[in-house]
C-alpha cells in the first residue's frame, strides 16, 4: 500500500531587498514586452517595404531591452529565494 509521507519544510529565509529589486526589474521590462512587437507591427514591417528600417531597428532594440530586464529580474528573484548566503 501507499503510505502518505509528510514532508516538513523549514521556512526559507528570503532576502526581501533582493526580491523587491527583482520585482522592480521585471516591472521595468514589462512595458517593453508590448512596445517592441507593437512598434514592429505598426511601423516596422510596413516601413521595411518602403525602405525605411529605423522603426524595425528600434523595435528590435526594445525587444532586447525587455528580454534583458525580465531575465535580470527573474535571476534576482530566484537568487533572493535560493541563495544560501
């Protein structure tokens, strides 16, 4: 028969300042998640058909900025939870 195992986890210490810093990074990156693809759809793709590449380039930069801030925020949040220091 299967026996139920009760696992008691000790409360983990969370570095609150690191956690808030990570949430702040994610909040900064969140608008860029939508601005980059929206700019590419509205201005970038139609502009490339006419030979204008400035909006396409700016949208790529905005998407890279979103990826940077979100990954940095996620890494900071995970280090706030799981660092042993």
